[in-house]
């Protein structure tokens, strides 16, 4: 009988151990970091994706928040065949219900088609289209061979966040508006911005959106930011330097337009721009490699400077009245702080 009792105790111990392991497994799954897949545009992912557009900057920002960010060179980088990229996402990158796909241009097409195939935590569409725009290369990718299944995308994606810029010269804003109209619903947000072109540079609204969707599983963001500030290092590359003459037009508070879930208290969209009308401008090219992605400012457009970029010259700017003649000198820099990069336009003289 003692032997039988011992066997029962062992069975009970084994059952208890199994239960503990099962609970631990569930807890580990709950703590599993969000996987973020960065799906680039065509041609932007063949050699070093991290140095193209905003991909490397965004990747580092996501890693700093504790997410499992994937920013790798993609196969078939020029045509980006749908069959190759869908397979790569599922079989190689292991996309699943814990995955957010952040797709840019062709990558946005991939995100939409992937959401028709499997369930995802969410998709972020940057400069999305729904037609090949008459381009044979785009047509060859296969994304436009069948009709879009908008309902399945909405059902399979936990959230859909779409960005487009009104001045995108590659994908007309009408394309994005059509996509937004098809995907509208309780889990979809469309942000139409201006001045971002085809999103070749880092842009803060992307981080704002990701912080909102991932807030429950983020590290303590405030602590992370404090640590960054205490250990911050900076490198600055000049893209262009400008010296211009013109007249001051106005300065007024530009309120938040309430277009994101962070608005109006946490978005930083409200700002105080200083508006100038330039009559003469000289441009000095810088040495930054980012210059090839930027078009220098020309006459014929109003020039706006944020209060932040005005810096130490803000008191002079605040004392300007309409039509005051000014000389203004500023730089368009590419700044890297603690591994994260983005553009700044600091004023270095105002008189």
C-alpha cells in the first residue's frame, strides 16, 4: 500500500508541476513583446534598409520601447512580388496576432494583403495606394491582380492606422482617401498630413500613433526618455544652409486639429509658427548624404519657422511687426541623438 500511495503522490506532484508550467507559459505569452515588422517601399530594402528613409530611426525607437522590431533587408527588393513577400512575412518573420506591420508605399500594400491572409495585432499604412497608377513595375508585383478584400482586412487587423501627405508626388492623395473610405470603422484612423511628401524622413506622428497602440505593453516611457536625456549624444549633418531676405508676415498659435488619439493634450501638434515672405535667398549645399532626398527651398512660398527652431532668437521674433524687413539665416540639419535621427531647421541669425 505504501508503494501505491507513493505513486499517487508522484502523480499529484507531476500534475501540480504541469499546472505551474502551464501558468508560467501563459504569463510568458502575456509578457511577450510586440513584434513590429517594418515593410519598406520597393528599392528601399535591398542593401541596407536601416539607412533608407525613416526605417532605421523608427527601428531604434521601437527597440528603445522594448518591442521586438524587425528591420531587415527584404528579398526581391525591386519588384516586391506579393507571393514572395507574403511568404517571407509568414514563414521567415513569423508574423502572427502579436505582430504590427508598419508598411511604407509598397510595404503598405503588403500590410493590407497580409491582413487578408492572417490575423495581426495591427497594420500601419504609410502612403498607401489601391491601384498600380498605370505603372508596369507596380503592376508586375501582383498586388493588384485581385480585388481588395477590405472587410477581411478590418476583421483581421486589431487596428488600422493610415498616414498620407497631401503633397505626395508619387501617390496622389485621392488614392489614400479611397483606401481610408473603404477601411473606415471603429478600429481605423486616417491621418492626412501636409509637407511630408512621400515620407522619406522620420516623422513624429508615426511614433505618437505607435505609443498609443502599444501603451499597455510599453516599458515606462517616461523613464526611458529620462535615461536618454541623461546619456544623450548628438551628431549633426548639414543638408542645406540658407541666408534669406524678406518681410515678417505674422505669428499666431496654430491649434491642434484633433486628428489623433493623443490630441489635444499629448500630441504636441499645437505650435506657434513665425511666417516670412522671402524676396531673396541663397542656398549653400551641405555634406550630409541625406541631401539627395531633399529639395532646397525656393522663392514663391511662405516660409514658416517653429518656435522651437527659432531658439535663442525667439525674443527678437516676438517683437517683429507685420512687414518688418529681416535677414534670416538657418540650416536644414540631419540630427542624430542617442541613435535616433531626424531633421531640424535651427535659426542661427535673425536681424
